[in-house]
C-alpha cells in the first residue's frame, strides 16, 4: 500500500500533543501546570501579550479549565505569581526585627525585578473599574502585610517591638512604600532606600521606647547615692 506524502510527513514528524488524549489532570496537579504555563508566558511575551488561550495551550488543557477558575488574565496571573511568593513560615529569621524586615523587603524588590513586577504594573491598570481584579490585588497586598505582621510578632516576643505596633496598619507601611517607589520610579528600590525605610520609618514606629527616669528624679541621682 502506498503512503501519501501528507501521511508520510505526519508519520515522520509527531505533531503537538492533544491534551484530550493525555491522562486527565485535576485539582492541584492541573492548577500547578496552569501556574507554570502562566509564569513561562510572562517571561516570554510579557503581561500585555499574555492570553488565556496561549496559557491553556502551553499547559495542555482546555480553555474551559482556565475560565472555570479565573474570569480574566489579571486574576490568573495574580494567583500564579502568588503561588511562588514564600509562605509565611519561610519568612527570613535573622535574629532581629531589623534584619528580618530588610531581608523581606529585599525579597520583594527581587520579585519586582522579575515577572511579578510587570504583572503589578499591568494589573493595576486593569483593576480600575474591575472589582474582581481589585479584590485579587487586595489579597496579594494582604499577604505581604501578613508577612510583616509575622516579623513584628516575632520581634515583640523578643522584646524588640512594642506589642501595640503589631497591627495591620503599621505592618502595611513598609510594603506600601516599596510598592510606591516601584510604581513611581519604574524600578525596584535601592538597598539604600530599603535601609532608610527600615531605619527611619519602620523601627521608630515599632521599637520599644527607652525607659524614662522616674518623675522628679535628677539624672545621676542614683549613682550619687552609691
């Protein structure tokens, strides 16, 4: 039997795998494949050129698998980037609140220099007037605040941080300053800027105040009595 040229070509070259014939993936396995495909697309084509269809193709799944979970690419990329953000138990532990804060802010700047940075800029534009995207952005911001809260809580246990400072409003200061610098300048904050944020803003806000002399006591009075 003679094989036609078209069939011979198809026999010699294997085409793209049909995801419908592959073993069906569900739950976390499929979700991880979608996240990996999203991050790969971000690195290759950037946020503005990313499409749900391309992500589905790369993840070897159907478009419906994506749209059942995410209504827009903004929601998808936020979740994908969130999946590679260190978990709370992986927060740096340098032995001091200052060291922990600096290490965490350095991590944030490193993420801004990668795919996450481009996502932040693109998603902010798409979140205007889109309550679902705005809510997804808020979840990511809350996650960062929770990381700082964990550091402050540890500092309070060591006696470095006053317990009253372990609140979300105080914890939000450093991440918001780092994000604001990035959005305004178009690049991550420098090491010098991070040190200023920690030493001149955060530590004065959270440190335990020095013990004041008792009322009416003269400086040095205790030593005079010895």
